[in-house]
C-alpha cells in the first residue's frame, strides 16, 4: 500500500526546462482549491505569449486530457486558478449535458475571473485580467483584493436571481474605487485615532 498521494501533473518538455520547486508548490497549492479536479491528470505546458491558457474540454473524450499552459517567469496563483477554472468550465458543461451536474460555470473570461476570485483567498495575489477594474484598484490591488473578492462572492449569489450580475459586479467595483481608501462604508463608525 502506497501512502504517497498521486502526483496529478505531467509536464511538457518545454515546461520541464523551466520547472522549479516554486512552480510545483504553487500548482499543488492551487489544485487543493479544486476538489472537482481530484484524480484528474493535468498536463502543464509552457507559454511565452500569454500569462496562461487552457485547452477547455468540450467533449467527454477530451475531458481525459486536461491541459494548461503557464508563463513561469510571471506566474501567480491568480493565473493558475484562472486556467484551472477554465478546465472546470468545460468539465461542468460536459457533466451538465450528460445530466450529471446541476449547475455549470458559464463560459467567458470575465466569468472565469469572478469564479476564480470567489473560490479562495489564495487567488487574490494578483489583479484579475478581464474584470474591468478602475485604475486605483488595479494599481493598489493588495489594498482592494479582499473587497473585490467579497463582491465576486456576492455576484455569484446575485446571479441566481439577477441576469446582469456581471454589470452589477463591475458597478460595485467602480463604486469601491470612488470611495477613499480607508474611508468607512455607509453606516460604519469611524475608528478613533488612539
């Protein structure tokens, strides 16, 4: 009996040349946030053109070969989470068509960003690429990341009853940028200076 967990990743030759302990640790930490991918083999390749990309499975036979490509030099948890969420988009669509899933993650880059940020704090290490963020939020991402994540979580709840949840999300993020950082929200008491 082997107690060592199975390693879920295989690496392309181009990626093997660029692998480091940091990259492997990041992949394993990110994958822990995706129980839906447990037991799946994921091929990890290298890209120099984008931050990352995923081959989204659209047919059941394609679901056996899950592939993401990452740019190692600028790798963030947000990028890894975003690409793994793309894999879930395809898998959830396949399972939905087969009658094995109740809900799917809708296709799209913005949707992928929303689901990624809502999934875990781990993926808040870098600003999302596709959600429209005002410049002050993008430039000061660490200060705003948790607020944006809370808005993403609220947007997923809003989606259940509100068709235009992405517009709602972006309007809330825009309002967040218009409030001075550290200013109390409506109804909040200001902290005392001592």
